[in-house]
């Protein structure tokens, strides 16, 4: 007897060769796909970041579908134990099916490879092998029909999927009924289920990846457009001004030796133009620094979540002026800071209701209803007491106290067009600088909020 003439020994040799080929393919895929992700993960950890939750989701490679090959262990066990007639035929069929299955499921995650004719022919070959093994052996060999359905579901998209699922399930039921009789319904149902569920999950996976890519592209374009807009604003502000300064500087240099009085006049003009340019730049930068009410609501939601407080935000009504949004934004910030620092609440509701004439902001929590913090120094009173004065000056009102059902309630009302607060509510002095006390207070609030969130976590 020559080497490998025994069918079982030949089958073992084939399995070893297939395992060696699979290992090489796995190593290649690891290097191409997983190592860059691992490097990015470690880089984020070194920078103090956390893994992105959006990386977790539906399967993104064929590795997720390989464990289903364990369904064929029953047939493989019968083959090794000599319970299968003509084992070399069964071994070759098993090897061919597994090889085609691995190829198809990996090609299913690449659109170009999935739609290629070679993938369709691979499915046809799998269908022929599955029918041959099912009709010839029956029993556990019929379980290759659900595996075939899984491969079909991984590759097929669109309107053809229901027809293929029904046709494949009917074929599986027919072959199982011809071979074993009683198990036909189970095989047909398993085939239909594996086909449809796999297609649904992979379609969802593709949709999620496309949405993520679209979101990243929109964010990138938004940043580019903002940079272009900012550069255009700076060009419009500084282009003419710097040209005037250069011309007047040259004139002052030429006149310095002949007419000192005229040269000093040019220097005075340069100083005036420079101050005007500085004012315009500060106004532009201030416009970028000031956040909208929506920005403050997003920040409040983030701060409350970090402090283990469930945020509920509702906003309705007509658009507000920037001045009104600015003042309501500071009410939101101050009230949320009090919730995080003093309330021991687990839920906080922020509601913005607007009519054509007035807008109302309500912030309530389910905490202990502790006394709120006193007005902070250095900002002209940015505590609730100082904000009450600001709202009153703008024709509005602010009330704070215990809520009827427990907790604390802050209610602020303003006219929709509260233009009067433009003269008083600013975080910048006459020179366009932020007061140092304001900076220290803001950093103090931020540290307190973060500390409370860490303690709750």
C-alpha cells in the first residue's frame, strides 16, 4: 500500500494542507486589516483617549462568519470514524465546500469582489456540492444547506434575495425529504433563516459604514469651509488695512528727514488705522468665541451625562436673536453647574419653549433642592442672582427655588428680541480681552463639574 492510499490518511493530509493554507491567509489578513487598527488604538491610549464606541458594531470582515463552519463537524466526525461510504468522495466534497465558503464570505465584504462573476460561479459550485453530498449521504451532511444559505445571504442584495431564499429553502427541504423525510422542515427553515438573517445583518453593517463615512466627510468639509470663511474674513479685514499701514510707513520714513511734523502726522494715521484693525479683528474673533444656545445645550447634555445625571432636553419655538441665545446660554450653564455641584440629582430636564413674543427656559432636577451657589465674583454677577439682574435689564425675569415635586427649578423668561443686553452682557473688556477673573471662574466651574462626574462614576 502506497503512502496516503488509505482514504482516511489521505483525508487527514488534505485537512492539514487546508489548515496550513488557512493560517497563511489569516496571517495575511491580520497584517493588512487588524494591525493598523491596533496601532491606532494604542496611539489613542498613549494620548489619554478612549477607544471609539463607533468602532464596535456589525461584522466588517469574513472572520465573523467562519465559526459557522463548525456546523459541519458532524459530517467531518462521521468521515474520520469511517461511517461514511466512499470517504474519499466525502472528504473531497467537504474540502471543496469549505474552501469555497471561506472564499465567498471574505469576498462578500468587498463590493467589487462580491459582484464579480467568480463569486456567482463559486456559489453555483457550492450548490452543486451541497446537493451531491446531501443526496448521497443525508444525515449531518444536510446541514451544509444552512451554510450555503449563509453564503448566499452574505453575497446577495436587493430584490433577488427573497426569491433566492425561498428557492434555496425549497430545494433544501426537497433534498432532506427525499433523503431523511422527517427532518425536511427543520433543514428548510434553517436554510431560509440563515439566508435572510445574514443578508439583513450585513446590509445593516454596510449602511452603518456608509453613514459613518458620510458623517466624517461632512465634518471634514465643514472644517474646510470654516477655515476658508475665516481666511476670507481675515483677508477682508486685514488686506486693505495692512496696505494702508505699509504706504503710510514708507511716507513717514521719507518725510522724517525733511518734515518731522508731516512724518508725525503719518505715524498718527498709522496708529489710528492699526487700532481700527485691532478692533475689527477682536470683533471677528469674539463672534467665533461666542456660542449659541444649541451649543450650550449640547455642552450641558455632555456635562450632565459625565456626572451620571440623565439629561432630557426639549427645544421648540421661533429662532432667537444672538443676544437672547447668549443670555439663555449662560442661564443654562449656571443652572447645570449647580445641578452637577450641589443637587445630587439623577435626572435633569431642560425645556425651551418659545412664542413669537417671548421665550421661556425651564431647568428642573430631582435632587435634594439644595441652595444654589452665590453669585461669582469678577463677572459682574454670573451666578443666578447676577443673571436675574441681566434678564431684568433685558425685559425678562428669572426665578429659582424648590420644585413642587421636589428638586430645584430655574425658570427664565425673555423677549424674543432682547437687544438691550448687547450693551452689558459681554465676556470681553473694552480692549477685547477676557478678564482674568472670568477665566479663573470658568476653569473653576469646569474642574468642579469634571470632579463631580468622576466622583459619580
